C-alpha cells in the first residue's frame, strides 16, 4: 500500500515530532510512503525514514496537490493541508484521511465543511474532538487515535507501533470501502 502524507503547518512543535514518529513507525510496517511538507528542515529529518520518499518542500495546498504522485490513500495532517486532500479526491479520485489537530468548533466555511464531509476518514486525538466532528460531518467515519507522546521516551517505540497499527487499520478500511465519486464518472 502506498500512502501520501501532506503536512503544511507553519510552526514547528510537538506536531512535527509526532509526525516524524508516525512516519517512522509506519515505515517499519513495510508501507511505501511519500511525504510533502512545508519546512526543509522537516524534510531533512524525514530523509532517513525507512520506505519514505520525501518530495519538495511547498507552502500551498495547490502545490502539494501538484507534487503528489499516485498513492492509494492520502493522509492530510491538519487544517492547512486539508484542501490538498479535497483536490486529490475531486480530480484524481484518491481518497483522503484528515487528522484534526484542534479542539474548537469549526467555522462554517463552505470549503472547510466540504473538506470534512468528503473525507474518507477523520482521525481525532480525543473523544471530545470526535464528538465535535460528528456534529460537523455526521456522514464521515471518525476514529480516535491517541497521539504518540514524546514525554515517555522508554515507551516511545511501543506507542509508535500501536499508533501505526491503528493508522494502518484506517488506511485499509478506506481502500476497501472507496468508491469513485459519482461526480467523476
């Protein structure tokens, strides 16, 4: 299975570390992955991950869309990457999963609502986030996957493998259930 990741968040932080740990753990499961990120330093950190090809560092969702090769599932991480997933689905019929990093209610912007409603899966960190998403996009499947915490250094490997297994389950479900949208037929 080939997974494409898009991570366009602006500021480095814990999400960067969690993203790196997730991609490393998924690589240990034998997945072929492709990543498009915003920051060149993050791209350099990912360069040594097993089974991962790192694309160009880009700043916009449209450029990320243009640079994404064919993948079976796209995983867009965060709000800034969301439009890339929508473009991939509408133009190339590639299903996408979005990871939500925010605990606040979504603004009722048409494009944002469309992004979540067309997602083949939504991954939330907490049950509270999942409940908000069920209100916002009731038709989209929502999964709660606890983030890999960087504080517990001893258990980091085990946490990474558990998180990767849960993400892999979501990706497999998406591929198994995916149908080409009628808009594209």
